[in-house]
C-alpha cells in the first residue's frame, strides 16, 4: 500500500495549495476522523471534535512537509502530520481544525 501511495504522490507532485477542497473521512482501522482546535490539543486530545465521514473542508494551510515545492500529496511516510482545515458542512461547520493528513482526500 505504501508503494501505491508514493506513486500517487509523484503524480500529484506540486499540486497542493491553500484553498484545496477536501473530503474528510475515516481510513483503514481508524473508524472516524477527528480534528482539534490547535496542534497542542491534538497531542493531548482535548478540545477535539469527531467528524462524520464525508465532511467537506477547505485547506487553509498544508503542513510544510506537503506544501514545499516539489512535494506531493503522499510525499512523506508520516500521514499523521496536521493540516489546518476550515469545515464547510455538518455540525462543526465554520470551525477551523487541525486534522491528520491521513483523513483528507482531495475533492475534484
């Protein structure tokens, strides 16, 4: 699976920027996505919100591992880096949360 993700990353290289629309959903054995108000909260899991699968978001800021020139969606093995996302629908609509990269899928 990691090899597939790296190959896909080459295809998307350099395509990440603020304003990207994303779909937030669970991944593998993680049953639901979550986001926290700050990066510090993510470490201690306080003030975090569970997000329904299919929640829409707009990326305000990609983690620097993904936003540097020449890096793509799967440029790093660590999928638990935090990206700053504005929630566009659902109960958390309007909140800005830090969400693990593993829960984000670019929306066409």
